[in-house]
C-alpha cells in the first residue's frame, strides 16, 4: 500500500509539472473560439445528503478542460463539511470535451472530527490525485459523465479517511 502512495504522489507531481505550461498557453487560444461551459450535479452522493456542484470550461483547440467541484454535506454518513476540488482534464476524442479523459485534481476538505477527542472539532485536509472518466453529450447540451479515481492527502491528517481518498462521480448537467 505504501508503494502505491508513492506512485500516486509521483504521478500527481509530474502531471502538475506538465500542466503549468499548458495553462499559460491557453490564453491566446481561447479568444478565437466560442467558449464551452458546463454546469453539473454529482448524483453519486445525493442519497447520502452530500450536494456536489461542478463547473467546467472546455478549451476547444487543445481538447482539454479546467473546472472546479464544490461540495457540502447536510447530514448522512458523510463527515465532510465542505470540499473544493479543482481539476484539469485531457480528452482523447475528436469532439471537444467529450469521450474518454484523464484528470489531475487537487482537493481541500474540512470534516468533523468524530474519532480523536484531543484534536479540534474540525480537520482540514489537502491532497491531489488522478482520475479517469468518460463524458457523453447529447442533443441540446445534456451532459453525463462517470469519473473514478483516487488521491493522496499530504498534510498531517488524522481524520476519518485513510491517507488515500476516492474520487467518484456520476455527473448530470448542461453544456452551454
């Protein structure tokens, strides 16, 4: 399990290192195309009263996207009070922002401390990871996607999760 953590950390670091020149090159390309925006809801956690909304901006020429997912728990078994998950995606399809993709993401989340009485009531964690997924776009801009992945928490985290966290999403939304 320890070697898997080192591998994830190395892949995430290399992904972020390779990501920085791509992000700076996007500015000149964006102005030439009509932008593609998407707003989505992660339905995977709805049964557990965790609302997770997502915004994604698709860069047509490079067939990549940049987005953020924001989640808030309203009870249930989820201890997460609030989460912010920025991501960058590389798509492997001819159509912009559709089909199979690889995702590099970061995460910051705050959760209730229910196990360690000697720590604060809330614990904040910071991490990064990778995911894979696929996105389908239907007529009139209806979007559906499935995402699965994992990440590693970097700070001295003593919360309810192991240092490795899941990234699971079944998003439904609208492209405009």
